C-alpha cells in the first residue's frame, strides 16, 4: 500500500511539473510515444494515461485506431498523424521511432492490348537505432584450406568480430551462433546460462548453439582455422540443425538470419548430413552443386539467407567463379549443367533457371579480384549489422483491387525473389524481411489495368507494413494509396453496308467503360473524336464520309471495299491531389480505335459467248473478293433464259451457261447476294453473243423426242444419220472471239457429224438464224458430191443460192467452209441444204456472224448506257469486220488488202480427166482460183505469204483465222510463232500495228488461212 501511495504522489508531482513547464504541451504532437502500446502521436492526456499505465498497469480499454480501408479513405505517410507507428502489445520501456511509409504509382507505357502499366513502389524507412532487434544470427564460415590464403581467414574473422560487437551491444536481445565447415561441419556450443564458449560439435547436448555474449562468440570465432575441402551442403545442413533448436516462442518473437560465407565452389557433399559422404574433393560437379542448393532451400524455409562469395582467388572468367555466383545467387534458383573432362578438369559450365523455385538468398555480396578484400569484407558485415540494427523488420502486404493484375514480368520477378510471394486468391503481394532502417527499402512491381473503367481509381485496396520493433513489440501501418488516371479502353468496331447507303454505327456499344472517381477528384464525361491511325484528329471526306453525331458514327461510301477509320475516346481529370500517379496524364484518351466497315457493291458482269457449247466461268471471273467469301450466300433467281440456261455451283461459286438456241440477243440472270444480316444485294450477269458464234451439227435446244434423244436446232429430214461422238463437253470462254482452249486440241471433227447419202430423191436439212452471214462447215472426201444451199428471208424470198461440188481427190478434209454467205442485211433467215440424188454430204457445223447489233443496250451500269459494242470494245473486238481469205474471191478484196506469195495447190483432176499432183502456185492465180482449195488458202511447210492492208483501212487490231487440216503444225505471224492443233478455225491476234503481215508455215503439216478480222474499235 505504501508503494502505491508513493507512486501516486510521484505521479501528481510529475503532472504539476509538466503543466508548469509547458503550457502548450497539451496540444503538441510528438513523434514518439512513452508507452510502446500507444499511438505515437498524442496529447498531454495521452501522456498521462501512458504514465498511469506504467505505474499501475494498463486498463482494459482499447484505444488503438486500426484505420479504415476502401476506395474513399486513405492514409498519407506525409501527414504527421498517419505517419506515426501503431504498436500493439508489449511491455518494453523502449521508445519506438518514426517509420515512414511511401507508396507511388508511376505510369509507364501501354501493352499491346492497350492496358496501362504502372510501377507500384513501396518504400519503408526507419530511424537508426543502436540496439539490435530480436534476431538470431547464424554465421556460417568456410574454413577450407583455401581460406588460409591471402589473409582471407584473418580478414573474415576480424570482420565477423566487428559484426558481433555491433550486434551484441548492451541491452540487445539478439543472439549469434557460429557454424564452420570444410570437409565436414560443426557448430560452436555455449553454456546455456552464461553464454560462454565451450567447443565445436555436431551434437548440441546440454549446451546451446546461440549466445548473446559478444566476448564468448568472438572466442568461438577465434578458434576457426583453415583446413580441408569445401562441403557446402554440410555447412547448410549444420546451420539448419542450429536454427531448428529455436523454440516456438523465440521463433515468434525474433527473425532467423543466416549469413553464409564461402571462398570456392562445393567439392564435397554430405547426403543431408554434416560429414563428408562423397565428391571429387577439388572440383564441383552437378551432384555437389545440386545437393548444396537443395540444402539452402530447406534452410531458407524459416530463415532469411545472405551469401558472401570471397572469390579473390578467381578471375570473373574462371569456371569456379561462375559456379559460385550461381550457387550463391539472389536472382534465381539454378540447375547446373557441369561437364568435366576425363582428368576432372572443367570442360563446360552452364546453368538454367528453375522457374518453379525462387532464389535461396535475399542478397548476395561478392568480393572479387581487384577489390580491397579487407575493406570489402568489413563493409559487408557492417551492412549486415545495419540490417539487423533497424527500427523494425516486417512484412509488406499489398492487396490489389479488381481490374488490376500483375504483369508477366512482375510475376516472374516475385517468383524469383526468395522473400516475395503472390497470392492469386486473395490478390495480395507480400514482401517478407523488410527492414525499416535509415536506408529506405523500396519494393517495386508492375501492374496493368485490365478493367473497363476510366477516370480516377486507387491502385490498391490497402497496403500494410506489419513489423516487429527492435523493442520486440509488433506494429502495423497503412501505406498511402496512390491514384491512377485510367484511360478509356475501346474495342475495334465492325459493320457493313452497301454503296451509297448511310449507316449509323454505335461505336460505344461494344465498349464497357464507365466513369470512376475517388474523393477529391473530378472526372469529365467522355467525347469521341475521329482521328487517323496515330490518333491525330482528322476528317474523312474521300470516297467515303464519316462524322460523329450525338456520340455515334455516321458513314457513307461511294465505292465498294473494306473501309477503315479511327476514333479516340477522350475525357479529363479536372481535379487531382498529390497522390496522383507519377507521369500520369489528366487528359485521358483511348488508343486510336479502328472501325472496319465492309462496303458491298455488286458490279454487274457481261460475258461474250462465241461457241455453242456450255461455258463455265470460275468464281474469280464472276464475283469479287467479298462475294467469294464463304460467309456470303448467293442464290440464282432465274435459271432459265431466252437463249440458254444458267446454273450456279454453290460450293465453288462458278457459273455455267448452256445455250439452247441460236443466239441473237442478250440473256440476263439475276443473283441475290447476302453479305451480312444487314446487306442483301442483287447482281445481274449478262450473256452476250459474240460477233461470230460457232455451233456444232448436233447443237440442241435442250428438249428430247419420244425416244429420249436430244432435239437439234438444225432440223434434219429423213435419211440423215450421225457419226462420231462429242469430244468437247464445254468450253472455257477464254482467248479471242472465235478461239477457245477447249478447241485447241481438235485435229479432226470436234464432235459428231450429220451425214446423208441421197438415193433416188434429194435429202434436205433446214435451220433458221439471225445475222449478216453464215459459214457451213463440211467434211469432204472422194465420196462427197454436189450440194445446194439456199437462203430465204422472212418473206420466203430466196436471197442467196450456192451449188458446190464437195468432192476432194486429195483425201479426206475436215471442217471445210464449203458454203459462205456474207454481206446480208442483219435479219432472220432460213437456210435450206439440199443433197442431190445419189450424192453424199457431211454437215459438221455452222458459224453465224453479227447476230446482234452492236448498238444494242445492255443494262450493265445504271449510271451510264452500255452497248454490246462497249462490251466488245473491252475485249478489243468492237466493230470487227471479217474478210474471207479465199482464192476465188481475192480479187474482190483488192481495195482492202493484197495477198502475195506462194500457196499450196492440192491434188486435183483437170478438165481432161488427168490427175495433177499437189504443188505450189501463186496466190490468186487462175489455177488457185479454179482448183484451189478455192475456199481457203493452204501453206505447205516453209511457204510464206504477205498480206498488206490498204492505207484506207482503219483498224485498232488485227486477227487471223487459221487451222490445220492434216495434223499438228505451227504458223509464224510477224515473227510470233503459234502452235496449231485444231481443224476448227481459231482466231490468232496479230501483234503490233503494222499494215504488213508476214505469214509462214513453220510446222510440219499444211496450215489453212481462212479469215482476216479487222477490229476497228469504238
């Protein structure tokens, strides 16, 4: 009772004294607390309360203020109140010093996905103290024989002794143990009560491995002598044995720090023990390296490891130096690939990072050749002592908010850091063993913003520093909460439309960003600005126009194709504070965002038909790239035309046109094309007759008779029969009009031939055509005879008649134009062929000329009038005039051209009944005109003729009709050689613009010249 009264009186006097000496004291904030359990900033009342607690015991009232978390409240390390330490528990009379916590966010670049990246830096600083915090330090010393070289052992012992003196000061609660290793390992033992040194042993027995008696620890250090090999694993295992002797209370109250020093690579291993169990003894291999790193891994489970490499014996290029640096690394955990020669010298040394493990050591200190080793080792131990003599040591825990994620680089760095970890479930980054000393410790990691907001937001939910003071008390403090300016994040936009149609695109519709803000910040609404791809404001007024109207894009294009434009979403932070991110921008802008609009337009097409066979056009000739896309569906609405039928292959989008009548007009076919759910258009395909069309003898109208046989357009009377078979099913529609690759390999008939042998009565065939002329092709031989062909107009009047003896005494000839009717008025005519009684005749095919007027309009383009002549002109075929190359009619062509040279006269029978063998003669000579061939001009191998146009003839281009009659051959026209494999007329373009054409047979068989086509163009 007396003692209590004494304390009470003393307290009363102290209060009076304080009030008298400092009138303003009651309102003054202090940086330090008298009571380790109170907030470090307080008023006079707080002081009295603390004094009362020390004198009479603390009350049960909890006056601590743990602080609030969330997006609207923060603690600023620059403010006095928020900057002071909160100490919870403990009864020490020590005074905790101020701990300063800083946290910043520094904006960096954006990643490829447009996510902003921030460096998050957390700094911890504390006042310097002279007394070590509660810590157990294990000094692991290499005492192999090489440590005796160059004063390494003496320098180490001196530095270690200074370390002991610095750490084990009066009042310190630190303890130190000493482990030595060479070929084997052991630890110093101390008296459990006095801490006095006894000996080195591998068995603790009744003694302790730790001592807080500086003199006794230094005595243990003085007993270290260099001898033996380097069993690094044994040293780590012995250190683990030592740290395992710490009881649970000690582990709870203090950290365990291991300082591991070696001067060379491991040459022995101990198989998880402390005695030599294997190894080469003078070289490291994969086994000794891996066993050492595994032992370090176990040791770091409850201890913080520092490594010292005393590597003055090696140059930085030596294998040994490389091995030690990787063994003691603080940047990664390495797997070795060490290869030795047969004499156990190093052949190669390589290492790979083990990505699944973190580094064993917190910090690696290296001493290399050229360093002042004595000063360097002292500096290292002095730095380690300062790490221990800090105000506090603890853990940083930073909780990352939703929307932020660690970058891949940050995750890799944390994985490699022995004192860092990331908890993905709780979204926390943790750094352990962070000292609050006079040198600021900074921990930095990267985050990226992957959320959808824009504006202002905290970069963390909360960040705390939970530590143990040097007094033994525990503390917890909040870091400030930086604010990031977040840019709007946009997604590319796509849409589709047709040419000339205005559409509105809601570019904001697929973006999820919403405005974010925190207390003290103001954020504007966003605006959308059209830009170029680099984000510079621009206008779009070329082949398409674009503008922003009420936050939406209005777009219209005059041309088809894929159009691209860009926009940027902008906003502003109009009010900030000092916690705003470093390098942060108050003008918030999205990345330039692409808008891709597919503009569809169906260009109508026209194709020219020059053979009466089905013709197929591949998709690339009919449809453009957008139409050919798999996503575009195409349907044919009217497969049946006036002159032919159209089909669409939906798999490859090719079209096939099959004629069913002699063509004298244009067929139009309409296709519905759906490009997207928004765009469906129509496309017209026009089939136009060429200036001449060749039809086979069996050309059908597509109908069948009662026997299922196809009906032919040419109506054959009784007695006609058919020989041969179709060799050409379809054509490609390529080359000049009147030529096609499918007919290029046709040395005889291209298909069937209708024939008749008239008996006592004549036989007839009849057909109708529209045009200005017609050729009728026949097979001729010694068996064929006299035939009559007559042409009648629509009134039934005969306008032309020819009687031809089709006999050939020079063998069988194919595709001979026996009848030619030209210079007719364009009209519809009926042709009647009469085979005289007793005669034989073969009908092979017909070629019809100018079946349509070139001024006929085709609705190809709605914006202009297109004619057949315009279509011909694109193919260089407009306004073409055909001139027959016939010996019998050359004289009538003298005002158009002249033809000179030698041609070939086939064998014939003269008026005396004598056979005249084949020979050459002048073109146009009487013999050529009479005995011919009269309807063609033949050139034998090596023969050459020259055709010269009159100056009055205007032309854009020229073509020659040529064919072979006996087999494959070649013709050279103005030095350009062409191979001939067809008995059907093929038109070959004459290169150049010369009025003189030299034609030479450079092949092996007879070449026939049939037509000169003069294209005048439009």
